[in-house]
C-alpha cells in the first residue's frame, strides 16, 4: 500500500480529467495535504503521425488521499495481473480445468501448448436452452455461445479467478465440484459437423 513517504516530486499516478485517464506527475507539495501535479505527455502514433496526449502540461492540485488511492489501486491491479499470469504459466499442456460461466455452469477445458484453454465439454447446471441446438423459423441452426466455442475450437484465457482449479476461485462448502460432473450430451444432428476429433468424456 502507498504511504506518505512515497509521495514526492516525480511520483506518478493516474487520474481522470474530462474524458482522459491521464498520467500525472507530482511537482511539489502545496500546503499540508495537497500537491501540485502536471499531466505527462504520452505521445500516440496514428496513421504514421505522432500526436501529443490530451491535456499534456495541464496542472492541478490533488489531495494526498486522492494520490494514495490511485497508487494503491494500481498496485492492486498489478498484483492481480501477476497472479493471473503465474497461474497460466504453471498450467501443463493437456491438463483439464473448468471455467465458471456462473451459477454452477462450467466449461471443461484442456490446456493447449500455448497455455490457452480449449473448451471440450459443458458440465454442471445448465438450462436446456443454454446448450441445446435448435432451429430458427428459417431452419437456421441456433447455436448457444459456449457450444459454438466447442464446435469452432475457440481457445480462451479468462481471468484466473474464474477457473475452478485456481487458488483465486471463490468456493463454498456446498458448491458443485465440476471435476466430478459428467459432461452434458451435446447433439449436433441439426448441423453439418464432424465430432470425430472431440472427446466429450474428458
């Protein structure tokens, strides 16, 4: 967490000005609890041209607690990012994990060689309309989104806190354990699709 000693000339933090989440730099202390700060220029390239960031050079006074809050929030997100990256880095290709789609609905996945998750089955408490393929009035297949991921072999890297096997996943004593659940039977008879390459028994 940030402390008073961390705020000094050169300290940087983010704070919104108008429609811009600007990067500010502390210039000097102003009074007891305030600091004079200035927006740092963050040039952006667009269409081969370099543009200065909005409000670069703009100065304003900030209360000490506002700067503390911004720095602490940045540290919290950095820590969460490190835990997320660490979780994926430690996964083993071929390992089975379960992504929570909320309220007892899980997508069973296998870890790819690129440390991504490949959906292979649905387990848990899904409503029929959430996994069963139906036909529209024009006889076009209506494929639920998570089933479509399985069909198209679309990999994903959801936040680690949404993976049942991660230490960051919030579990309660009587919550469903997706590792013990049998996969739902997916019926692809309404669409032209080969199932040979999928193993829903994992």
